[in-house]
């Protein structure tokens, strides 16, 4: 089973200001339904987060098999590593649908999610800042190997180059094929969707599906198959690239490359201790081992993947893209959960 989830840039929003607001003053969805998600087949995880402002379905939000951490990252525009709360935030999964008032902005949509969490899960939280391990992405010795994206060819389709349309609120399931999985990082407020059919997919010599032309244009797609991870991106800035790396490393990544363009790139690596199984749910991030000694200026070593599975993400960045991760520490804004109920109030 191939899961395709497309990542797009996050909409800038200051979530810190929302802490001072009462839920009575926050905008809310017209109607909302929350139900426990049905158990999924062994070895299969699919997450759908679609609808809302900026999408083909602005009046309906549909979240399927989401964790509360998924919802929190969208509601407060944070990464998974910024959320401190009970372990079940990753494991308990829900199907959430809501009717969105027409004319709702992306910022209002986030506030509606915050109101939903407070009303139905009795969420209370506070903001904190803490020094935490992070990485700086820099250009490696020898220079960057990234190639700037070419201009789009003229479209002959009335729907344009991304006729599949954007999807909002986090991620979009894009289709299916044989074996493995594909998943991307968080995308709030919409991004290009990958729409393709099983018949369109052919397996390449590298063991990964070869997506049809145009699939994932302007987005990042990730495939996890046979203990290997492949990150394939089109027209992405370094800002979006470090966001994707942060999701994989489960810690902040800051861009210090001074690369200002948009780039097409492919990165293949072994996904650490998760190389034999599925990734975590969309946007929850996936912890990776620390780089081996010398790879980041002396970071602590982690369990190295089997040679057959490919290089670590640290080696792959340097060998394939001419980039390097340096370990450091710095202040990180945290969203600390004070209380939250595992069972929502009834619809």
C-alpha cells in the first residue's frame, strides 16, 4: 500500500496570542462530529486531513484517523516536537468532521480548531520556552549539489499544473499502489495534492514507485519502502526543506545555507530505527538517531542502519545534496499540555 501525503508551506500565524483568549470569544465550527477512528489493518496507517479555507471544499473539514497531536500542530501552527503532553496524543486516533462557515480565513480556521479542542477534549495548556537540541543546516565543504527548479511549462489543461487542487489543514492522501508507504510533512492551509491511480504507478530500479509526470509538482512526497526512505521534492525553498527535515528528526532545524532559490531534489536514506516498519502518523515526526561522530562536528552516535538500507539522513544530505547538519542548542517555543481528556464529549 502506498500512502501519498503532500507537504506544503505553513501559513505564518502567531499562536502565542491565542493563549489569552477565552473559548467563548474564539470562532467555532457550525457543526462538528468527533468519533474514535476504526482500527486499521496491521502495517497500514492512513491519515487524511482535508477541506477548509483555500481548498476545493472550503465549507467542510474532514480529518480521518488523526491523532490529537496532528490536530494540535495545525491548530497552533507548531511542530510535533514543540508539543509536550501525554504519550497517547500520538496513539489515540479520531475521525473529525466539521462544517466551516463560508468566508472563514485560515487564521480563523486555526482558532476554530483550538476552540474544538478546548470544548470537546477540555484542553488547557500554556506556552513555555526551553533550550533544546536542534540542528543547523549548512552547505558542506565542496558546495551545494542542489539544482534550481526550472520554470513550469505552459499548461494545456484548464485546471493548470496542479489541477488536483489544494488540500488544507495538514495533509492529503493522494492515492495507492503496491507495497510500502509514502507520507509527507505538515501542510496548513492548503497545498498541491497528488492525484494518481494504481495503474499509473510503475516500480523503478531503486525499488520505489515511479510517479507519473506532474505528480507532486510544487510539493514534497515521501516514500518508505523496504527499509528505505525517499524524499522527492519539486520547487521547494530551503525554508520548506528544513521544515521537512525537522519532521524527520523530531527536533528543530534552522536554515543557515544562504540558498535563496527554489529547488528540485531527491534524497534517499535509511529511516533509523523505523526502517523495518511504518512511519508515525502524518506530521507526528519520526525520531532519527544522532549523527555519528564527526558527521555533525562531534555529535553523539546512534544505531547505524544496515548498509543495505542505505545511508543515514546525515550522510545522505552530504553525499547527495552537498548539505550538512550541525548539532547545536537553542531556545524552542513549546506548547505544554496542562490537561486534556482522552474521550471527547458527545456530539
